[in-house]
C-alpha cells in the first residue's frame, strides 16, 4: 500500500504544475510523505549525500572556456542591475532583490564580484562555494552573502542562455517539466481584521483567477497577534467564504511555540488546508519536526534557511514535507536545485519562495519549470510594473485558469529596454 501511494504521488508530481484540478491538487499536498520515511537515518543521509554529488549546471553544452571579464553592479532609482561580460563579448543581465541590495551593495562590489573576474564561468558550480571562502565571506552567512551571489549567478545563466539559445531551465535540467505554472494568491496582511483579509483576498483572486490562496497567521516571529484570536477566526471563515474547491494554505512566519502551533494545525486540518508554513521560528529545527510529527497537514518551510546542510537535516529527519528555499536568499538556482533534488529523493515537494522585487518571479518560474517535484501552485506576487521589458513568448499574466506560461526565449526570456539599462550607474 505504501509503495502504491508513493507511485501515485510520483505520477502526480511528474504531471507538472499547471492547470491541476483542485481536488487532485489537495490530494497531492495531503499525500506528501511526512511520517515513516524509508530506511534508517544513516541510510537517508547517504542517499541525500549522493544526490548532492550530482552536477546541476549543464556544462557539457559549452565546449570552450567562457572567461569572465567584468561583473558590474549598476543602480538607478530603486533598481540594482548586474551585468556580466565575457572576454569574447557575451553578456548577461540580472535584476537583483533591490530591497536587500540597497544595503548589501558594498559586499557585492568589494568582496564578491572581484572573485569572479578572470574565472571560467562554466565552473559556476564550484565558484559559488569558493567565493564564500574568498575574503572570509562565509562570515557574512545568510542573505548578506547569498543575495549578491544569486544576483551574479542569474546574470551568468542569462549569458549562457543567450549563448546557447536556450532558456535558463534547460541549463539546469535535462528537460522542462512545467512549461506553465498555476499560481496561488497570497495575502500578506496581519494587522487587519479577518473580514478585511477576506475582502482583499476576494478582490485579488478576481484579478489573478487563482485556484489557490494563502494568508498570514499569528503575529510573526512569536510576536503577539493583533487583533487577538484573528487566526482562529480566519481559518474557518476563509474556507466558508471560498468553498471546498479552493486550495487554502496559511503562513505563520514563526509565530508560535511548538505547543501553540499544534492546535492551530489541527484546526487547519479540520478545514482541509493544504499546508502549514513556518509554524515555529525558522531555525527551530527540532520544534519544526515536533509540530510535523503531531499533525497530518504538510509542514512547509525554508525561505529563511541559508544552509544546504540544515535542509539535509530537515529532509532526512522528516521536519518538512515541502521545501521553500528562496531563490535569492539561498544563493541562486544551483543551490536551490540541490535542495529540490534532496526533497525529490524522498517524494517531497518544492515550492520555492521568491521576493517580489526585480525579476524575482521570473527566476522562480524558470526554476520551477526545471524540477519534477514542483508543488501544484506557486505564489503570485506580480511582476515589477516599473521595469520596462518585452517578452515574446509569454504574457507573464495569469490566464482565466490562473496559469502563467513560462518564457521560452534565450536566457531569462525577456528583453529589458536598453535605454532603461543605460540609465543605471555605479552606486556611490
């Protein structure tokens, strides 16, 4: 019976993320393996270690060295743009997480970008761990180092994609698993009443046509919730408002202790919620596992996690059913792919987290296109409407079924207005 269940899950995962019926999507979430993982802990670690040894970047597509001549960080208003050029004249561009880069750019310019000059960009997988040792950058662990590194990696992948006339997804995977992505509509409010959150979700769902939604629980990182009792009121009210066909999840952002989180999770189970995100603070690994062990609802997390080794623990020990590594905060697609593959080794889903600034949502789409264990819905935060670009292969807007087509053009698949790029200058 367990084998049949696992085969059914594998089939559902491989079918892709787009246009899944709500009932099937809820089943995919709830059938995710949580308890009783196969083998003993040592065997599970050995399996994950073997996964981590597998290369991600398709280096074999590029037979000649691609020597990096320059790595620039350019600034205009609220935008931070990275431009990478090779000695042969190839060029790639990325738009960074501007909110973080506004304070991190000295690290980018002084401690990270210089390392890449003169290196063969084809060695990107080995260059990423190497740059953490350069100038003792590992001492700035977490988003301080990983956002700049991800920004450079995205530009390098854009450059390689243009050289090979392939999308980024085909540089990190043998095939495209998800040519389209179904979105879920998120609400990030905490200070509003339950009724106000409901009204805002209804408004946003009408625009995105999403078949899944997510809202916030608790007071964030153990702070007291206001108004009191809001979460306990929201959980049944959202289900009553949107009906049984809507896929519903909720994110606590580490609001609870384990003992507080478990009753909230049981209430979510009662109303058939799809997953429970970050019930306890993100670095409370044993408490995360305790909550998961006490519940049937899948536990999701990882958006703040900077360590591959910690994800290894969370996966092997059954702490998470759904991994949510952030495309910027975790350092780019190479490292994110390692986590997705570890999750896939035990039938777990990957629903990557992404910030809404720059081209973040686009990077997430390319990544999701390249993984077989994508969750059925992914957060829609809209694209940066202040960024002038063209996309010949996708509208980048959800259709009437809440589905977005992943761009298939070379590199990131969009063309940023050259006049806009020219306005960017070296930050002071």
